[in-house]
């Protein structure tokens, strides 16, 4: 079957052909006719099967009747809303919309958080038919009244299971409440759960369930392997795999933002071209890191699960799970970045003894017994001090303290300093104020009353020699003028 047999308009067929696609994938063959007929769809397909085009192409076909070259914003209201859980996935879907709509005069935009809203507001005011957005930023525009959703005809939820994991379902329900009741709704997800089915029941009208593979199935073109290793030497093992030429490029997943930055710094010290993306990095930084990785300028990209969805790299040969995810479904989404479109890929997992429970849960879900292979010199009980000296982690590299003092590390320097050491400076003389007041009172002697001056031994003071005392009236001391 060809795309022409699906009934798409010539403008879309031309764009598809220029993109290099000749035959539709299974999910596209099943979903496109249903969407063209106006039905709601609940589609499930593993990552990398062309799921994005399965809703983008029929959506553009149905919206082509509204296509207009007019510059008036009133002729370009929002007619389609595509929601994604992450900024990376939103940008990927937006690129697909732009690619396929290049010969159809329909305007589209992508709005997400992490960047200034003013540019997005200015673009929305020009009139946009197709909006690809993340839920949080879309609600920001709704509150600012910079977007109107009263004429939306199509709603698409992409990666709905990820939205559930990230806690976006309340925002999704709020957005659905702002849309017209008469609309066509599509829900796509790589995996299904009972919660997703409940969400589908609340937003879809008699949807057609389309599954091109069994639930939670991984691509058959991906080979899985586990390297048992102690947590304390995982970084050294990963550096060895890279130096041994295991893969030209690697996408490495970690569980935390701190671990992401820490691993990237370690690999960089090993002379490996590496970059990192996680939630604390700005959108511009993340975009630049992704573009460098896609262009091959960076060999290793370390990422948290924020990039597990929506990261599309052509011919990515290998994905590494530096730490196994706590949710087995996240394993499927991680390794789905490789082995796409029928191409081969590798999924390598560095598994510590304490992660054996997570590995068992993943094997039960994907229904595959993963091969375990020990790397010589690395094992579950390997300690850092047992590694060759060149691979040992440096004591001070990760915030540790060195056991040797500066003099032990450089004894020659210590002796040089001692030989040329200057003599200590003499202490400065401290200034001591006088102990005899102008009126003759000696502060260094014990106080004695004037009546006993003979006993105290104090020298009588000649009144003529003492300075004149300034007398002030009581009224002046109490705040008066002091006049008598």
C-alpha cells in the first residue's frame, strides 16, 4: 500500500515523497483512514513506528479546507491542538507538522515553557491554525488570554501515558473543559494502562482502538545486554566501553539531575566528547545540546528521563541505562530511541546488585530474558581500589579529601619554602593611652575619696594649675536654653 492509496491530498503526498517516505507503516495504514473518516482514535504503537505521521497527515488533510493565504488573523483561528508532555517531544511533533504542511497554507506554532512568552504571544496574534503545546505553558496563555480555543476542531494527546506519569492529567482535564464539545479527539500512547483507558473513556466518543503490537512490546531490532557491576565503578566501566569503541554514539540515561551532571563531568575528564540535558538546564541549552548530538559533534549525551520521549536521532546505534528506571515502562521509552524504523540498535544496562528487582520487573514486562555479560575487571563486587591505577577515581576529583598533605605530595617544594623562609616580624608596639586625666586623676591607682587624700597618697592638685571646668546649668542639661 502507498500513501496515495490512503486518499491524502496531492500537496501532502508531495511533501511525504520529498521527506523520503514511500510506504506507510502499520500504525499509519490503520489510523489514517479512521481519522480521515472523522472518527476518534485510541492508538498504541511502540516508539519509532511512525506514530506522529499517523495523526499529523490526516489532521492536515481535514484542515486543508480552511487553508488561506490571507494575512488577517481572523482567518486563522486555532483549529487543532496537539498536546505533548515534554518540550522535546513538542518540538519534534512541530517539525513533522511543518514538514508535511509545506505546500498547504496552514499556520502552525510550538509553545512550551522555559522561554519568554512574549515571542509566543506575538506569533499567536498573527493567527495560528495548529498549536503544538505542553499543558503548563498552554494554560499560561489561557490565563493571559493570548489564545482562544473556542473554534478547536481537533484535539490530539500524544504520549498520554507519560502525561499521566508527570501529573499532567488535571491540566489535561481543565484544557478539555475549555474546548468545544463537538470535536474529533485522538489519543496516542506507546503503552496503555487502566488509568489511560479511563482518561480515554472521558474524552473520546466511541473510539477505535488501534494496536499494531502487543502492549509494552519493544522493537525486535534491538538487542539487550546487561553488564553486572558495582555502583562505585559504573563510571569507569562506561568510560572503558566508550574507549573500546562499543558504539560511535551513545545516549546515556541516569535517574537524577545531579547524577547527570556528575557523570558528564567524569566523562569529560576522560577526554570524551559529552554533553548533558536535564530539567535544570534552560531550553536554549537543551536545544543546542540536542542539535550537536544529532549532528555528530558530541559523542555522548547524558540525559534524565526528560529526554526519553521526543528525542529523535537518525541511526542512533546505542542506548545505555546507567541506572535502571524504577518504572519498567520507562525502560521501553528509553531504549525506543534506538532501533527505529526497522534499523538495528543496542540497549546496554549497567546493573548493580541492588537493582536486581528492577531488572526482573523489566524482563517480566518485555517478556525477554536479558543476557548478562561480565566485563573483565568489572563485577558486582569490584571496588575502586581494585581497578588499574589509570582507571581509579581520583580522591579529590569528586569532592573527597586527599590523605597526603601538601608537603608529602611535594617534599622538594616544602624544603625550598623552609630554606628560604623569612624571619618572623617583631610584634608591633601597642599604643597605650595615658593614665592621668587632665584634672590630675590617676586611673592606674585605686579610687579614694577626697576626704582621705592623705591616706591615699594622692598628690594635691593646685587649683591654679587645673584646667577650668565648664559649668552647665541644670536647665541646659534637661533640654532648656540654659539661661539663668
